[in-house]
């Protein structure tokens, strides 16, 4: 149904219908009620693109998931244990706030054109980017569009050094450093001194924070970083699996414990250890990060740092809506605590470990 039809049924002009839809004050209350009654009866929805062209809000926000470390797969984003919960939480929170969500995945720098088009074509009022990698040029370009933007998991110091804090921008992070430190302190408290790590992507804020916490905690306890035990996982299951297998095949000494920068890689490590006849935690203890649903369901249940995904997603939605309503450029940051969930995958090392 078109606005012309609403006008005809209500016995008013099309311009009057437009004024009612856009909540203009110069409409008699009796006329407003008459038009709204017809709109409700026929479930009329105004065209969001037309509203955007008229300078009105579309009540739509964009969610852009950046995943440039894997090959493109159209369903992967919804199966990914990191991205999928963000998608669910952002959509649920947006629905509660009366907003629609336009979702795009970005697998290469060229795909950022999708993000730009969504803004420039006025299909969205503001955007949320999750999984941003360390590419300040792309972030600068996005911020330069002067539309409301929220970045999840991004280094605030980069934003400040580039003076991008003068725009409609907000940063939502988790306290990954503190969470990873808690996991490392726990492993050391159990008596582990030979601790390995499966690193995430080092060009992401979370990847760097989790590795730095690993390194700093060892140094605080006068323990050395054994480079053989530093495995490059890139947050990917298959990569972590191969890295652990290579370590196990090397014939050298093994760590008594491994801290994994995410749970997917931790679970892959457990699979590799099992294939080599080693058990968790009897032979090697493992702690992960993210606390995905699978962490508490596998055997042994995985000790993991819980990532506050729902809280971060809710804050991102509320921030982008707040930015859309703001007349002046504003910048804000918020960071949520990540806490260790202790389960069954860690124990004291054996006196004579493998």
C-alpha cells in the first residue's frame, strides 16, 4: 500500500499523511488520529529509502563483520564462535530498540566498498564494525565519511594518535589483557612454569592484548618465554591444530600448560594432543579465551576467559543509536571486564612431565 492510498482512505492529502508519519506538530490531533488509525488497520510501512532521501532516519543500523584471515564462505560468519554471538546479540538488542540491522561480511579490503556504499546510499543511520584489524587507513576512511560509527575490539591509542576522536565515533572493548593475565596467573598458581601459547591474529587488538598479557605475566614471575612454545594460530582451528601437531612431532620438551588466545584453537589443540596419546589435563593443561558454548560441554570442560559478548553488543547498539541522535560529533569508549571460568582442563603439573 502507498501513502496515496492511506491519504484517500483517511480523506486527507498525501502531504498530511507525510506530516503524520514524520511526526510534524502542525497536524490537528483529530486528523492525526484518523491517519494513524488507517495506517494501523492496513499495516502501512513507509519506504525507508524514500525517508532517507528526504533526510529522515531509516531506523536501520549496519553490522559489518571483518574476517580477512579465512577464505570466503557465505555461511561461515554465522557458524563462527566469535562472530555469531555478536550477530545474534546486535540483532536482538536492535529489535528491542525498534531498529533493523543490515549485515555485511568483509573478507578483503575491497569489500569495505560495501560498508561505504551502505553509508553513502543512506541505507543505514550508523554502523557497527566488529573484528577490525590493524588498518588505520581503512578506519580513517570510514570515520571520514562522518557517519555515526562504533568499533568493537580496536586500539583506542591508535584512534587518539590519529586525532579521530573528533568524530561521531565510539569504541567498545573487553578487558582482554586483564582476562588473559588472570588465566596465566591461574596456571602459574597451579605450579606451571613451562607455559606455551597459541596466539591469535597479531594485527588485531585482542590478539595483541592476549599475547602481551602472556609475555608480561611470565616476566613478572621471572619465567622465560620459550619461543618453541609460541604457536601461531591466527584464531583459526586448522592453523592451531597443525601448529600443535608440529610441536608434538618435534621430539623436544613440551610445555606443561598451554594458554590459547581463543577456545576454537584450544579445542583443536586438545584434538591434536589426543591423537598423540596425550590427555588433558593429566599430561598438559589447557586454558582458552571467549568461553564459547562448547567450552562447558566438551570433556574435559574447558577453563576459559569469558568474553562479555552480550554486554559489548548491547553497548554498541546503544552507542550507535546515541550517536545517530547527537547533533554534535562525540567520542566515547567503554570496556567490559573478562573473567576466568575455572573448569576441568587444568591441574597441577606432574613431577616428571612429558
